[in-house]
C-alpha cells in the first residue's frame, strides 16, 4: 500500500465517525487524492539539496504532507525530510500522529516530523511583526503546502489583530494562513495552497493581495469549472482554486493557468500561458483569471479605457432595504405613503416591470436610509447561479414610468447605478449596452469568480467616456432591440470606430512629423 493510500484509508474512517457539524466548526474539509497528488506535483524540487524543510499548516490527517513526501521519494539526491505540521483540532491530532508515524516507518526517505498543537497564526505573532521577544532565527521552509481553514473571524479576533497589515474588516482565516505561509518560506521557496477564489479582487482583500504579491510571484493557477465538485464528499459550494507561489520578486514573463471540471479529472486539464502582467495588474493587484486568448482579448479591449464609473460621475451602489430586517414597514399592496420596493424579480428582459404581484412590493417608511430619489437608474441583479448564461443581468429603470412617486426603494439583492446628477435616459440605455454586452459579462467573470456581483469591482471596471455611453444609448433606443446580440453589435461598432480613429490619428501625427 502506498503512503498516501494508507492515509486516505484512515481519513475515510475518521470522516465516517465524525459528524460534519463538528468538522465544520474548524473549517475542516479534506482534500481528495487526485487534488493532493496534483498539488504535490506542482513543486519544483531543488537539485542542490539533500534535506528539505516542509510546512503543512492546518494539516488535518496529513493527506497533503504525505502526497508531497510520496512525490519526493522519486528524487534521487534527496535523503532527509523535516516536516512540521500545525494542527490544533484535538479530534484529529491522534490520527495525524498515527499516520505520520506509519509514513516514517515505510518511507524510502528519512522523515522526521513535529506536530505543533498551536494556533498557527498566534504562535508566530512576534516574529511576523518583528516584535521584542521574537525568535531571532525562526525556521524557514523550502516548501509550504496547505488546505487552510475557510472560516470568517471577527475583525477584533486575536488572529486579525496579529496580522494588521493585511486585514480589512472581518477577515477569513484562509488568507491569513496564506500570508503567514509566505512569511515562513525561505528565499525562492514555494507555496502551494488550495483556497477560495474570492481574494483575487475587491477592496476587502486589497491589503492581502498587495503584500502577498509583493513578497512572492504567482507561477501557477488551477481553476475548477464546477464549484460543487472540489470537495465532492463534503457538499461544499465554494469557488476554489489552487495556487503555486514562489518567494521571489523577479516577475516572470508568463503564468500557467490550468482548468479542470472537478477534482477527479486532472488528466483532462486545459493549459493556458498568459502574460504575467495581464493576470496580475494594477496598483490594487487584481488577479484576472483568464483561461484562453479570447478572454485576454477582452481585457485588452476594455483596458484601453482609463475611465471608471466614479471618474465620470456615476457609481454602482447596493440596494438599500434588507427586507427581513424591516418586515414591519413592508406592504403587499399600495396604501397611503407607500412607495415601490424593487427586487431582482422585477428585472425582466432588460426592463424593470412593476408591480408583478410579488409579496412585499411596497414599503412605508420615513427612514431616509431606506429611500432613494425616483430618478433614472440601471438596476443589476446581485446574485445569479453559476450555471446561468450571464453573470451581469440588468434592467433599465425610468422614473417617468412611475410619476406618482418622489421616492422609491431597492432591496439589497440588487445593485443600482446612479449619478451625482440625474441620468438622462440615453445614458441609462448606454449603461445597459455596456453591462448587457458579452464583453462586459466576460470581463466581470474574469475579474470575479463568485456568483455575486460586487459593486466595488463594477466601480473599478474600465468604461468609455460619458458622451460615448450616451451615444451608445441613443443607438439602442433607436433600434428598439434590448438583446445581448444588439448590445454586442453597438459596443463592438463603437470600439471599432474608436480604434480606427486612433489609427487615423497615429498616421496623421506620423505624416505631420
């Protein structure tokens, strides 16, 4: 029996005995054999070392560590592995210890290990922050492998306070583990983690991205097409990715991006090499998850624009009313002082249809925070299913269709785009052209792997000048065709004319000189 198969066998028995609720408390989900092997194979073994130091923080039953040891057994010059495992879940420590003892006895390499029953983050707070009392020469590792806990903690939790340079709001443990893993690497060491995709964009993870991608370089990204097939036996619905990062500062020319349907079919993966600066871009270090040339072209086309919604006086915001927190002010039918409350269900085929006979379609309140002016907006659904054709689904809201109201409200499961000044109908239709186009939908999918449309990210996307948006809106109104195909036609025609104009300008400047 192979080392890994033994550990998988004992882990299976543990899972069968332990209720999922108890494992969830620790953010504990176990890696499949195929995923563990794939992650181990991503490491590049140094040719000049006979001994390696390996770290597995949040080791669980030891699946990842043992997969890596099994791979390293094929390295001729290697003689000795020193493995450090962090694990503070008392339910699984004995299993981990038994597994590692068995591996030590049966490995072709000399393997010694230590299990640190400490909080991985808090045990290194002095070293990480360079504080008085820190270990002057802490152990650094050649390889760090991990499937860290996926669990939100409070913004004032000890772990969050331990790493203030990367935390914003209530952090998730997984990116604290990733940042600490980078800290624990020796120069040119490698980290391979399986983590959620959520860190790749948005303000929430900005400080983490900036530090993580300053201290290291992304060499490999692996994406799973199906979000429910990564931890197949765990029923985890999570957008997950595998990353390989090297602790170095020299930016490579390319980054490798692979894709599979699930965690079972790594032999059928697609491979794409993208320019590094296309993937990791901008001051905020957004990570654009491109998987083919078409997606690269999308980025290149739209990134020619330097404007964003806020820079041209517009902004996407999240709907104001959380309906379940404000039940007392909701109404099923209109009454005195009631105003419309718009939900995602009101967005239909590019239009906003109201009323539709939905429960709680009206709101009666004087609370300013729940009301907004009855002016023109573009409404955008906040949530879609991954399997849906489009991530961006929007509808044109025109104030003149609801002349009886000076105020309206929006439920927080929709976003809306408004302006510092009231938007003309042409501008709203022009925004619809952008956000109902294939190009913008593709761009957003590259930017954000989740099914939630995040207003911060929309506000960071490039857009053409306001006058151009207005012209596109006029073209859409004239056509009376709200389809995606028509929006694509208008947007691409505009881009073509713009590019042609740029080429004419270039030629004119060249001939003049």
